């Protein structure tokens, strides 16, 4: 008989969360931010500027491509769009 595994057990084995005790595969995702600095759309990776784009769609496309490269390498990433101040 196969032991019962809860959905939480399965989730943690796929996407371990940093800070939980006893995780072997814990990792920190790369964090991307896209925001408008008044003239250009700036892309930050882990709080460091990595690119500037004239259009929002170009910046988002660049972030998605960078995230796909990370995913292909078995890493994780997340991103957020920061609204421009009016």
C-alpha cells in the first residue's frame, strides 16, 4: 500500500519555500520589477537595473524571456509591474 501524501507535501517537494525547516531544495526565486521612471521603462532583477525600454510591452517581453531562461535551467522567478506615479 502506498503511503498517503497530502497536497501540501507534494507542493513543498515541487516548490519549496525558503524559511521552512528541513527543506533540501529550498531556493530563492529571481525577482523582476518593471516600472516607469518618467522617461523609460526600467527592468530590475533582484533590485539591480538590467535593462531600459521605450515601451512597456518591450520591457514585459524582456522579463518573460529572462524568466523562461531561468525556468529552463530549473530555477524560479517572479515579476511585478509597478504602476507609474501620476
